[in-house]
C-alpha cells in the first residue's frame, strides 16, 4: 500500500533550487528502511528514490520570503514531513485492510509537495557558478529533518521529498508504482 503525505503549493512567485548529486548511499538506506527492501536486492534499485533524480535539490529560496519560516517551500516540506513522521508508526486505514494482519500489509510512506506549476521554478548548480535554468520535470529535495520521535527522543533523519508538478501527477504515479509492486513482491510470505 502507498500512503502519500501531500502538501499542495500554489507557486505565486519565482523560486530557485540548488541541485547537487544525490547521496545514493543514504537514499538506498532510506529505501531499505521503508519495508521489505534490502541493499543487496536488484528490486531496490527500481525504487524511484534510487532510480530517479540523480541530482536533487538541496536548498531553495523564493523571491517573496524574508525569513525561513515564511518561505513557502519550507512550510510545505515541514508540513509534509511532520505529518509523515507523526503517522508512520500507525497502520493505514482502508476498507480493503479490514481483517488483515498488520504484518501482511507493506506500507510505503511518501512526503510529496504538489506544485500548481513549475513555470516559475529554476535550478542552479550547488557546486558551480551557473545561470538559472527552468525546471521541467518532477524532482526530489534531500533534507536532514530534525524532530522528536514518539518517545520524545531527538532525531535527525535523512528524507527525500518528491516535488511534483500538477500536470505531471500521472508520471509520478507511474514512478512510485514500480517501487510499490517491488515491495508487494518482496513482502509476500515465503
């Protein structure tokens, strides 16, 4: 089962994202923490966190924000991650799950920011001086997110957030379906 934690964002002004190579070791470790995936399994490499977006956004800035907490993308990522962290230990509720054991259900949780459009979004290279270029494809934002877990312990975990243009939702659903099918296959009892 796929569970999305979606924050919708109307892009009202220009924004720039700084891109750099993805930390593939951390991305693979994240995928392996999501369910039945293992680092030594070829199906893990099909998960979109590993297979897509070799370059990921690391930082962002928009033209209308004065402080980080007023940054529209900061609010979006914070809300999506906060919801996912709060709900990830809870079983999903869905009519098709009634009567099934929790161990039988593999749940993949994804934080997602759906943007009205990428028209005003631009990319620059994190490590080199470069001119901004338009963003046309869905992308991922890599972040270390600090939070308190259910036991009140301080955590600082690696996450990838999917940034999806509204007109590219079908592409996104196709991307995550391969990982979901792999998880379902790997999660089958022996």
